[in-house]
C-alpha cells in the first residue's frame, strides 16, 4: 500500500483535479511521492498534439503555484499509448478522480 | 569546457543524427514498418545527454542524476532550465509510451514535434554553455 500523502501532495493533487475537472477528455489522476518530487500522471482519452500540449501547459501553471513542492507532471495520452494507458502508471501510484 | 561535458554533447549529437537515419534508411526486408518508437526514444536520450552536459559543466560529475526522477528534480529546481521542462517532459512521456505500450502509435507530426522538442532543448543548453 502506498504511503499516505503529505498535506503538500494532497493540496497539489486537489489543485490538479480542480483544474482538469471540466476537461471531458481527462479520465483521472494518479500520483505518488518520490523523494523530493510529487509525481502526477494525467490519463486522457485520445487527444491530438495541440490538445495534449494545452493540458501540459495547464499542468505547468498549476505546478508553478506550489513553490515548496517540485511537481513532476506527466500525460498518458491514449492516442499514443493505446487502450490501456493506466497500465503505464508506475506501481505504487494512487488514483484520484477528477470529477 | 570539461572533457566529460563534450562527451555528453557528442553523445547527444550522435543520438540526434541516428533518428533520421532510422526513419529514412532502407528497411531490412523482415522489418514491416519503420521503428517510430525508437526514433522518439533516441531523441529523448539525446535530451538526457544535453542535460547531463549542462550539469557536468556547471556542477561537476557528482551532479549527474542517476535516475529520471533525480533528473526531473534537478531540472525543476533550476530557473535557467525552466524553459525546457515542457519539451523535456513531452519527450519523456512519449518515450514511456514508445518503450512500454504494447502498440505505441506515433504520427509523422508527432515525430517532427519530438525532433523540435529535442532541438529546443539543444538551443537552450547551447546558449547556457556558450557553445552556439
């Protein structure tokens, strides 16, 4: 079982979920703490390159709001990775719904 | 410049030059499609060497990350590398898809975007190292 998220990580995850809540192509967030990093994976439906880059820019905006946490934000786009994007989320990551 | 910095820059260039070779060389008869996923992966590792070159030159061999997580942390904490976070993360994510997805699918526009990402990182690192 993954370790309980620290308050900082919980705040980061909540902020990301809030930011992507209205984006229908976003399926969910997985996260874990790893050393100095808070790692996040956003799993999406198949989206084109501009759409993926838009979400990536939004993620960087959210990350920038947390000066005391280094956020390592990733996107698993079903267009590139196929039918099972969740299968590429590293072991130990916790799921967080976004809506 | 430290000789080890140059070795990383050389490796980055070698990887970059291998990518178009993979895409445009005649295919062996038993290879039914071009190895797009390895093009993406090679471009990502070119970027890794560029970052290693910069860290070697600025902070010495002890600063070279030993894992992707350490490299993300190092890039994330250095303001002068802020502009490469997006292209580097994009290359990393696509290389994960390339290496671990059962059937990764990259369009020609994705391969061009990956090459552009790598070149953007190269420009920033070259400017920082003063080797333009």
